[in-house]
C-alpha cells in the first residue's frame, strides 16, 4: 500500500501549549542552583490542576515525581513555596531502573500525564557502571526504556540534568541528545532579570522559548547588591576627585564647599562630611580648625601652605 494511503497516526497533543508535548522524553538542563526543581514544581502544579504554566495553558493530568536529589523534607519545603497541590505523587530514591519503569506504568494507569525525574546523574548511577555520566552505553540503558514508555503510554517524561563545567552544554554523553525527543536549556539572564527556557532540540517543531520573570531570584538579588555597591563606590570616587580639585586652589571649610558640592552631586551635607572624612582617613587631606569651622587642605600642599 502506498505510504500516503496508509493510516496516519495523529500527532501527540500538547500537555502545555508551546512548551511540552505528550508522548515525549524531555531533558531540562541548567547550572546547579538556578531553580530547575522549583520551575518543575510549578509545572507539576499547572498540570495537576489544569492551570497555566507561566502564562501557557496546561491540560489536566496526574503527576508523578521521582526524586533522588532533595529528599522528602526538602522537597516538601520547595513544594510549599511553589504552591503545589492536586493529584501529585512523589517517590524517593527508587532502587533500580526497572522499578522506575514500573512506577511510571502504574502512574499512567492511574491517569498520570507528566513524570518528572530529578536527576539524570542519579539515574546513570543506578547502572553501577564506571564513568557512567560520560558513557554512551549508560545513556542507552537509562533513556531508551524511558523513551519507549513515553511513546507507548503517551505521557511526558521530564528529566532534570546539570550543565558541564563550562555551563554551555549538558554534562555527559552526546548520546543523550539523540535519545531525547526534546532538550531545553534553563538559563538565568541577569541583564533582563529573566529565566529563559530555550528548546535546543524539538522534534515536533511546536515548542517556543519561554521567558520567566526572575527579579526575585537569589542570584539576581545578589548581583543587584553587588551592582549597588559598585555604583556607590564609583560615585564616592567622583566626589573625592571633585573635592581634591577644589582644594588644589587652597584650604577650604565645609561651609565653603557645601553649596557647590550639594548642587553638583545632588546630595546633602552629611555626604560631603563623609567624603571629606574618607579623604582624611586615607591621608590625602589634613583637617584642622579655623574658628568654629573645620578646614581642609591637601596633604601634598602642606609644604607650601601655612598650617591652619
């Protein structure tokens, strides 16, 4: 029978629009601490309750979590932060690849449409093979059965994974790419303060990149604090340079400097006094008294000035 006359199977439906297909094996990778688990818990909540995931509609289905990384107490803490609720079941540290496959089959019979496994490195270690992360044969042992299950049961299986040392690619065997249906990279863009989930491989072609607000991400807040400190240091350096230029013309009191300083830098007298004190502490200025006023001179000019 000609190909065009044979029965054509329908494409799997999207479990989450523009994000995740039913019947696929998916790898989501990114650096440690970037928030892969938190994002997947938000995904689990969306699917379990038929809600939106980052603005994209999800079909309702039960969810299975298989965790090797966090343990029950920490995962429950993270789940609480993510507002996880609904038909979600977690299993911790299954002992073999075969037991994981059976868990997935049982869950699918009970209406599961999404399985999240954290992480690939833990799956690879179950094989007991040396150098398991970089082994093509280990990738085959781990991912081929899960790929067949995803296709057979028409469910989405998502495996979390880490980047390599350069954080440019996922860690381990190149065979991972050929065995996965979809591969996504999760990256924190500190400039735009967003988490970016970008498809690097998508066989069905109906997946779009996702940008997620991350202004409250710990790594963004840490950068903001560092940036604030750097900006303040730059501003203080500019204030001190201005003061030294003024004092090259001769000794001046705080009152002599105040009006032009506050107008130039749009700050108050307290900042002027603090900048002058910093220059005194660094040995670049000498402070003295002229009547009731403080008077400042450049230390390098004292050999040609009358001490105040």
